[in-house]
C-alpha cells in the first residue's frame, strides 16, 4: 500500500503545475502549524538545546531523498581530513523506536537503527548515534567519544536542537515541485525558508548562490564477495535488474542507463525492509542496487547481486566556506 501512495503523491506534487484544490485547505492548516512551531522557538516559548560543540545541520525542505546521506558522508570525511573529530547524530528513521540513544556501527542491523545511519557508519567510521531527540543523542555521543563537532542528519526542521551551521540540500532538477506545502505539495516548510540556510547544495542544476553536488560512481561491488568489483561498463550489453527503495528511484535507473546499461527497474518504498523474494527475479541476470538498499540485504544476496557505491563531489569553494563559518562560530563561542 505504501508504494502506490508514494507514486500517487509524486504525480500530484511533481507532474502537475498546480496543487490539487481539495488538498489546499489541509496545506493551509499544515502551514499554520509550521509557522506556530517556528514562532514558539523564536519567541523563547520553547528552548532549543545547545550542545558544547559546533553543530552542523544537514536537511532539506521536501519530503523524500535529495542526496543528504552522500553529503553527510562527504562532510564527515572532509572535516576529519582538516583536523576535526566529527560525529553524526540521526533520528534513525526506518528503525525501531528506541528508549535511549544508541551507537550505530558498521555491522549494526538497519531494521533496528535505520538504513542511513548504518550506511554512514559503514562508509565513514565516525561515531554515529541515533535517537528521536537529537540533542540527547548528541550528549551521549560526546560523553562516550572524543568528538569535537556534530553533524545532524536530516535535522533542518528539528528546532529542538540549536545549530551553528545549516546546510540545505535541494533537488536541482525537480526543485520544489508544485511549490505547495504538505499534503498538497512536497514542502515541509515554505520555499522561502531556503534563504535562511547558511549553505545551499543542489544535486544537479544549481541556481545562483548554490553549490553543485555531483554523485560519482562508476563501478559495482559484489554483495556476496566484496572483493569482486566490476566497472559499470562491463554490464553493457547484458540486461540488468536495478533495485531502488529511495526517494527518487528513477534517478538511479537513469544514471545506469547513461552508463550504457539496459535496465529493468524495480521500485520499492523508501526505507523498504527487504526479503529474499524482493531481489529474486527468476533469472541470473545481474541485479544492481543502491548502497542504501544493499545494507539491508546481507544474507539475501547471491553471486549476481551487486551494489553501486556513489561518492559526493563538491567544489573546493564549498569546503572553504564551511570552514569559514565554523571558525566564525568557534570564535564567537570563545568570546561569548
């Protein structure tokens, strides 16, 4: 049921120029609730938790994936290279409800902690903690590690956590669809909220003032034997199945087709919990999937199952600007 609803919503939000009239009243109610919540924090009726280290929030305005996870991985690796000791905190969407903050490791189970935190832990090696209350996750992380900076994954709307730098990620191709708030459109906050972010990253087709993020991935890694690797070009001329349970699965399929592959796409809901039958298509044709899907398929894969890792690429100016913002915040804290 979840997948048909997702497809219906995507058509309403991105294939129609104007939002459906019958949904506009609900969008109006949602907008008032969003505005009231922001007002509560801006007026001090609610207080955001301030942690003792710089907090970099990564998020987006729309429902669904736009590339936040690759950006978080890039940030963790970049900040570690320049001398910081970063950690990542996340809600752990798609995992089980937790009674307390928990650390996520490379071999943690996605069904408990969410697929994205496990992927981040696996790719970066930095401490990753999950909990619905991100500030509590941050406190536990800082108490148990020597981290001196936190990256909050998907935290743009989590105003209960004070932030030093906001990074908003947008889909440079689809932008904000019909421009309406939920449920009439894909927006979790009005598009004008983008103006408040310190940095805006666009995956493809950046507009003025935005930094373009590209995702590079030219090879596949075998799920059964990770020592086996193939260039994507080695699959040219052979029909392949492509599996995607992400926010915008068509983009993964299109990337494979641009590499010259003949693709039969199989779409699953975002954060789908895979079973063996989901990736068994009754033949021995190669099955390619995203990293986010692959972390949920240990024990399900055969010799013909492959994952296509991708890495974010950003201009040098983005990293320089981020470090400038962090230095300003750090100096401000010293003199406060």
